C-alpha cells in the first residue's frame, strides 16, 4: 500500500496482545469492585468471615490447594484451642521474646490447626504463638482478638497423624521435652504403632524410641526389650486393649511424672546409655553369643553383687532416674545394668534371663533387692519389698 501505513505481522501481534491485556485489566477492575462491594460492611466480624470465604474459594481452585500455607484464615482466638499432648514448652524469657517478635514483626507464621466437630480449631503447631495472640493485650488488640491459622491436610486429621505432625514441627525446630515425648510414644504404642513406624513418622531413629520407652517403665512397650516380672517377657504387650482415635483423653495412659519423689535426668546424662545399655548389638559378638553371655553372667553371684554395687555407686544419674520410678521393674533394670556394666552386653539381649533356672533367678532377684534397698537407704528413701521393686500390678493401676 503506497503512501499509507502498512501493518507488519509483528505489529499486529503486539496490538492483539495489548487488546487482550486491556480486556484482562477491565475484568480485574470489575472483579475488584465486586469484591470490595462483597466485603465492605460495618461489622468487622462479618467482613473477616467474608474474606475467609473468598480465600477458601480461591484456595479450592488454586494449583497449590494441597499446601496448607496457601490459605491462611483469621479465626477468633476463642475458637483456637490447645491440644493435650504437645511436648514443646517455652521458658518465660523465650515467651517474652516471642511476644516482642510478634509485636514488632507481626505474625509471620500461621498457627497450624485442624477443625474439630465442635466448631473449634485445635492447635497442631504454634501453641505459643496462639498464647501470645490471646494473652498479650497489645497483640490481641492489634489483631482484633483473631489468630491466623492454616488447616492440616484432611488425610492427616486422625489423632495419630496429628500427634506425629506436632512432633515433626517441634523436632524441626529442635525443641521437644524428653518426658513429654515419652508420653506420646506411649500413646502411639497403645495405638499399635511399631517402633519402626513411630521412628519414621516422628523423624527419629529406633534407638531413640527405645530410650523414650525406657523412661516410662511401661513393661508392655518393650516386647523383647522390656522390664517385666521375668526380665524378658515378650507377651505383656497384649495386656492392654489398643486405643482408638475416639479415646477420652482422661483415659489415656501417661508416664509416671507426677510422683514428687521421682527424679529425672535426660538420656544424654544416663551413664547406662553411655555404657551401651541401649545399643542394638555388641561389636565382635553375634546375637546368640550375647544372649548366652547375659545368662553366663549370673553363674557367679558374687560377681553379680559386685557389679550391682558398682552401678549404684558409679551410675548416679541413671540410678536416680530409674530407681525412683515406682511404676517400673527396678529389679530388672538393675540386673540388666549390672550385666552391661560388667560385660558390655546391651539390655536388648535380656532374653538370656530365660536360660537361668528358677533358683538362679530367685537368687539374682534377692541380691538386686538388697542392693536397691542399700541405694534407697543412702538416699533417704524407704526400703522396698520384692513386689514393690518389681511393681507387680502397679502398672495397670497407674496407667
């Protein structure tokens, strides 16, 4: 076309794209007006509710709908409630620092929750963030008595999965309490989770699970590694009915932590742990050799008494932790500790006890009771009967 304007293909494409963009902008402007009209109301509570509905609609159609953080909702703080199992506790100075952080930086992390049937949201992670929002007058006023929450995935809302999720969150931050963790292991064991599954779900190794089981003194948690009346009974796990997700929290079995005479030490301070008490093997020996060595140790009762005395004299933290626990078989623990002290054989090979005859077992129990009562006397505690030291019947009464 001479003397006129000739549009090249490139220019035509540019104009087409621009026209589409203008249409998109117009649509967006109209949509924004509709949204503003929808959420614009005098009642803040109603406005927040409408905003939450919009967020949920967008989330349901989002390519990231499987990611909880894709949808942060604001709920009334009274609707966000604590769980009954979280082992993560923050000391007062850290709580104050958390409050200062939220006051200055705002809420940078939502509270992880799951929706309960009663309309409330129970905390899975972020309990202390929720406390600040409820208890700090400054923060609560700023967020109008609301808290930012996300909901965990639907497939993870069973009690087992919620507990596991809480532990994973806490461990990712490197914060969890040994004694409270042991209570959670009890819960999962009572729900028929294997050590392997607990370890996998909580990001732990099986040795850690065993140590947490040992803290509780609950004989039914150990199978071949327990402190039962016979030192090695494998059938006691069947003594309790498994819990379900519908269990009343008041009925849940918890660790014997309320006894004022009981003393606690975390596992890294246990001398028995350092000596290999919880190891899964002994270098240079087969499992069969270890079981036999465990049994052979009791062929010399003088050696047994010497080793038990050495344990109460040298393993100060371990003895305080275990021998003040009324809910466990203290006779069995001292016997296995003596074997480990003298031979290095881990407690996992305590099935060697079943190779002893009845006379040997009774003699070993008698020596162990003598030594335990010696330790009790030296620590200003009352002497025990054999039944008390073995804790016959008491496991069920407590838990």
